[in-house]
C-alpha cells in the first residue's frame, strides 16, 4: 500500500504553523494552532478535521512541503469525519470508478489528456492545438477529487492504475513521453500528489498553460491583442503546483489582457463553492461566491478566466449575470487568434 511521505519532526519544530494560522476559513491563533496541529499529528480528534473546507490552501502555505493537507485528509478518513455525506460519497465513488473499457491506441504527439471531461473535447481545436491527439475516459480519470471527500484510500487504489493505463495503453508503444494536462487537477496529481504517496509516474506531465505559452510564441504574428480586463478563478488543485502560477500572467501578457488587482487572488483565492455544495454547506458557499464575484466586479473585470472545469461549470452562469464573460484559458487564447467560439456555441 502506498503511504504518505510526512515528517512529524518538521511539524514539531515549526514555529509559525502557516498551514493553520493562515487558513481563510478556520480562525486559529498560534497557540490554538499548535494544539490542533499536535492532535492531528498524533492521530487524535481535532476541530480542524470537521471545519476543514478541503480547499487545499494549507498544502501551499507550508514552507517545508510536508503535506499538511494530505495529512488532514488521512486523519479525516481514519476518524470517519466525512466532509461530504456518506451516501453521496459512496454514490460518487461508484459513478467515477474506472470502467475497464479501454483499448490500446497508437497516438502521435502532442497528446492532450482531457481526463474525464469528454464534454470539453471541442476545446482542443484550431491553431493552438493543430495536430494534437486527445485521450479521455473514466479509466484515465486522475481521481484527485477524492481529497474533497476524505478518501485518500481511493486515491492510493486508483491513481497507480490510471497512470499504468495512460502509459501502457497510449504512450509507451507510441514512444511518447510527454502528456499535456488540460486541467490543473491532472498535472497536480502527477507532479505533486503522486510523489507525495510514492507513486511513480513514467511520463512527463506538461501543464496546459506551458503548452499554450509555447504555441502563442509560435503564433505571435497572428495574435490580436484583446484589450480585456480579466479576473482569474484559481482552482483548488493549483495550490499543489504554485510554481505554475506565473503562466497565467505570461499568457495574459501575450494576448493583451490586463489582470485586475483584487483581494481574492493568488494565495488569497477563494474556491468556486462547488465542493461546499456537496458538503451541504450552502450558506457558506453562497457567501464565498458572493464575495468572490463582487470582488471581480469591483476590480473592473469584464472577463473571468477559468482552467478547472468544475469552477467553470459552477461559476460560469453567475459570472455572466454579473456582466462578465466566462472563458476557459484556452478559449481566451483562441479569441486572440481570431478563433473565438463559446463552448456549445
């Protein structure tokens, strides 16, 4: 069984406890944080296990890379503290399980991994993705979402098989080593979560934004600056890979988009609220969404850019009602290349 790489000694000697004192949703001073952290480390019950919104932020706040969020999820499962009601968790585990309906396929690079989102396949089109192949399906679903459900056991069970499926059914015999991840979730799974649990990844994940940056540079003479003011909805899973954050600004600069300055951005980003709905914390979800949307509008944004599909599907309509255009980052780039087309349009 795969085990979490965690060093108790690091937490014992940490003086700031950024993982808890910086939490946007649980109010803990340093003394209280030390008490609750010790309970978590020792496998005891803690208010943190019950109050955690599973936003991933503490994983980014830890300056030592000691995986405090993954440990919280481990303890939630061990103690039976389910963020999402058990019937819904069991239902989702069944619905999102691998189907075993996968056959070997020779693919030519570049290859874009669409995870379990076939409804977004039409995003991979036009000049940006010329010559790209796509792979999609339940058997290559990254499974990172189980962090929101306190089900690390499902991650340990399913992620190794997913990685084997991608490698054995698509990449190995095609002699392809790179895989473009259309979503932060997949990239975060293969570059951060998998190593944290000792799961080997035989291929090289490439973040979508890195790929888009390369293509925009290659198509530089065809870019028409958009002159938009954009708010960026940062996904929870991007907390695992903060080293990718610069690509948002890099892309905006290339396509002539100004990133508005606002309160709930970067390390202070708020989640979209979808997970809180599943957790039946509707009042809190309403509050987070209201603050987030008002912040975007007050900052002068006329477009909201997404990468996470759940964020896009959750907030897209509300963003539009506020007079802002909801766009995936790939769509924004396509607009700059004169190929704009709304999903389903």
